């Protein structure tokens, strides 16, 4: 019975962290992500999908490498802060390219680029999670 309870608690925590991650990422953009998705903005969809996948990778590795839910949440937080930092660093090193403006305009190239920046960063950061 303890195994079932641990499994249920772990799944609830993982889902909550995933949702929290997406909400925080959505708050970082000056536009409403869901409104852009409803309009069919592919660039925003790609960037948001990359954020979702990157967050899932960090959570998955955190859950796999830690037996404690507290340590899993701690390592997720470390990885997630790295993902957020990468967005701002990427924005900073590309001064002629306002990422959020290009996403809102539907620039698919920027959406694909951000998707892969997030996913690549999540793999790199996840390799450091112990």
C-alpha cells in the first residue's frame, strides 16, 4: 500500500510542477500565450511546446535520480531556474532580435529556435542532476 501512496504522491507532484512551470513561462511573455495559440500562432506553439518538453525532461530526470520527493523538487527548481536564465541570456545576446515580438508576429523560425534552445538546455542541465 505504501508503494501505491508514494506513486500517487509522486505523480501529483510531477503534474503540479509541470503545470507550475508552464504558468511561470507564460507569465514571462508580454502577450497571452493561450490567446496566441487560439489564433493559430505556430511560432508560439513551437516555443511553448519546447518549454513543456524541456520542463518534462528536467522533471523526469529529477524524478528518476532521486528517491525523495523533496530532492526531486529541489533539482527541478535548479533545472527550471537554468531554463529561465537561458531565455533571458538568449534575449540579451541577441539584442537586435526581440524574441517575444517575433513570436507574437508568428515568426516560425524564432519559435523553432527557442524550442530547440529549451530542449537542448534541458538535456545539458539534466546531465548535471544527481
